[in-house]
């Protein structure tokens, strides 16, 4: 799959990290780790800014984290008008890795709180787009 | 204080919705005022720098087009961009060119005509000023990004919606007396009351950011004319000197950001560098312009600049210390919130305000006590680029 399948609407067609979308299709949410210096990245990168290596491997992201912060959008940018309200947030996995994504619509907005335990899962939209989302732990 | 590079002329268009003219004509408004302020002609100008955020108007490579319209050819000209802090970056480059001895006088002109596209298109463009590969696919936009910081501040630092509202009430106080501001109306607490059906500021945009927490999009231009010491003494009755310049950058993706409750790292980084260069501390600053694209952004700026301790910015607005009569007056021209935020013009407009303050020419916005040191804090993107510039008489 191409990277144009990523997210509600992708703005990037070609990237060396397009395998991320294939992995999502297989039910996996993965970042990249540098095989030279061990630096871990999420979102994934195909090049290491720490040691300038281009030799990266995929690794499975942790699944248990806490919600560091979030926001609920009641207004959307051009191209996303059908979606509000939707909530986006940052998960801290407490091991140096964080992740930004939307929260699952299955979580009532009133239940969302900073510090809550959360997990992540891949997500397929009806139009074939593929993404990942934050869910209740 | 080193007196190497001075501001010898400042200009700004009215900040408006739907400017009745093209970007050339918009740029001319600020340029004309700054040239008249400096009392120079185009022959005195060695180079020009144009600053805006791309994709609002259709003109590609605007520098050449605008330089011609302003009568600044055949001198060298080019374009500088760091989204919302573009014109601060332009001034930094202009300062460097003069310091290096390349030119005696440099014109820095910031402009933005935002009204050529709709508000939702504007949100999309601003969202694409962040991480288009990994974040824009979720439907991000500027208010949502700043809301992530506001939410963390509310959860961890005891920030309240009332604190955020009070920042806006302050801005509106001064927007009313600034003839150049796009939002001239007063705002009262009832306008933020969710139980009041006529409350125009209460509606959620990206919770916890409400309509009233967001700055006003505007069309506008600003112009700063810089000169070396020799020309400054020859041309300017009241030169205002650049004492310090600081800059910083931060990871674009929210997943790579440090603790959200600690604010924008670029504010701290740019301030530290600028204070060091100027040889002053936060206590020496008598008047400041900070990047209040959202109310939370002003509160974070108080902390990054050292006007308040980390997490305690709210105390300053609670005590009204950032009003004109307070300990450290901030955004007494209405700020981005009420004066307006024509992206590429914003930094230059902030600098104009500070220069007028130091020249004791700020009219109804003048801070009492003849301020001698002023500061401009200008942020590009969601704390992606930070710029702090310190001015002295």
C-alpha cells in the first residue's frame, strides 16, 4: 500500500517509511530503531538523526501508556469537515516514546482525562484509509 | 549596550479583514510609512527582505515583485520564511547583513493577505505548517495544537478558563485604542459565559480553546528599516538599537515534545540567547510584545521570558501585572488576539509597537515611565520556531 492510504487524509504519497501502512494493515503499530546506535523513533524515520545511519529496523510500539494531553476539535480544517467533533491526544509510554493520534469515538468525550490509562490500535476507515487510534486501556 | 544596528523607521498598514487591494498595494502601505518615518529615499536602501507564509496569495517568489513595486530595484532582495515569525527572522537576517558590513540600510517587509482563502482553508494551511506526514492526516489545526498545551496547563498547573479569558479581556482593552487593530470592540466576561446564548466568545473551537481564545486573522503589512550606526546617527532623531537577538527550534511532531505542562521550549531557548547577548535579565524589560496567537500562548510566553516562573504565568494576569500600569506591560497594542495576526507581518508589527514605546510615541498605548528596554517574542508554528529580539534606546 502507498502512504496516501495513511490517516483520514494523507498529504504525502511517497516515503521510505510507507511500510508503516502495510504494518498497520497487518494489525501492527511500529516505530523504527537505528541498528547502529539504538535510537528509537515514533513516528518512524528511515534515517537516524542521532548517528546519521540509514540502517533502521521496525519495532513494535508499546501498548500501555497514559494520556498526557488532548483536545476535542469542534471545527475542522478544509477536507475534514465531516469529522467534528473528534479528539486528538498525546500518549506517553513513559519509556521515551510518545504518540500523537485521534482518540477512538468509542470513548465518550466526557470520560477523557489527562493521565488516564490508554492503549493504541490500528483503524480502518470505510473509504479504505488506514490509521491508528488511542483507546481505553 | 552595543550600538551597531538600529531601527530607523517603522511602518504598519491597518490590520483588516478583506484588504481592498493586492499584496503589492498592501506592502506599499507599511513601506511608505516606514520610509517617511526614517526620512530616507530608496537610494539609501542597500537591500530588501520580504517575509510571509506561503500559499495565502498566489504569487510565487514575492520578493522580486514587491521590491519592484516599492522602487527597491536593482538592489538585492530575497524572501525569508518561518511561518508566523517570518518577519522576526527577516530582521535577524537584516541585522546580520548590516553587522557583516554588506549593507548600510536594509528594509525588512512582512506581509500577509489571508482573506484570499476561506477560514477552513486557512486552518488547513496552518495545520500544514506542522507535520504533514504524520499529523495533518488526523485533521490537525493550530487551535488544536495550542489546545494540547492549554489542556496540560489546566490539568497540571491549575490554569483556568477564567485566566485565559482574562488575557483576552486585556487584549481587547488595548485593541479598542489601537487604530490599526482589526478587532476594535471591547469584550466582557459575559461574552465568554456558556450560559449566555449571545456569548460570542464562548463557543468551542478546539477544547479547551474557545472562539475568544483565538487570535484574529487579518490582512496586513509591517516594515522595519535597519541601519548601521553611522547611518542611524545621520538619519534618525530617535534611533532604537537592537541589543539582543535569540532564536530556537523544536521538534515538529507532538510525539517528540517534552512535557506539555512546561510550555514551549523555544520561548525559553530564544529568550536565554537574547538576554545573554543584550547583557540583561527579564527584570530589565519595561515593555514586551509576545506571541499571543491564543490566550494560552501569552501565558506560556510569560514563563519562557522569565516574567513568571514555569507554570505560574497565570499569576501575572490574575494580578493584572501585564496591563499598561503593571510590573511588566505585555501586548498593550492589543496583541495578535485583537490587533490581529497577518502571519508574515506580525513580527514586524510587534517590533513597531516596541520601537514606538521606546520613542515615547505610542499614543494612548504608551507605557508610563519612559521605558528604555523593550522585547519582542515571536513564535512560528506550534513552537516550531522561536524568536526573541530586545531593543534599547
